[in-house]
């Protein structure tokens, strides 16, 4: 299961991805799924099992453009996105 971290600016997205990788989280920058952010934006995707590390990085850094974490739930050929509250 994956999580998408949505930001409203590319600088924060890239910085967050790099910070996750520095602490051993396999993260990748991906296009933000339709409906979760603005058009042409990018997000960070990582495994759900690393959510506590991601929250740590988020709180430690200054990511003012952070929007939300969304869990990706796959249902057949469809994906549903559930907000993660922390």
C-alpha cells in the first residue's frame, strides 16, 4: 500500500523526497493524481509502512506548502484516495 504526500510547490516536494531518501525511505516524485492537487503538480509517493518517518520529516522541516497525506486504496482497476490524519 502506498501514500501520496501532496504539496503546492515543487521546491517543497523535491526537498521532502530528498529528506525521506536520506533516512532510508524509498520515495519517488510522481504526478499528483487528478483531484488531489492543482494541475501539473507533483507529489511524493512512498510505502504506507513509512508513514511515521514521513510525519517525522514533515514536522522537522519547513514545508509550508504541504497539503495532506493520502493513502492509495486500490479497488480492482480503480484507485481511491483516503486522507491520513496524524
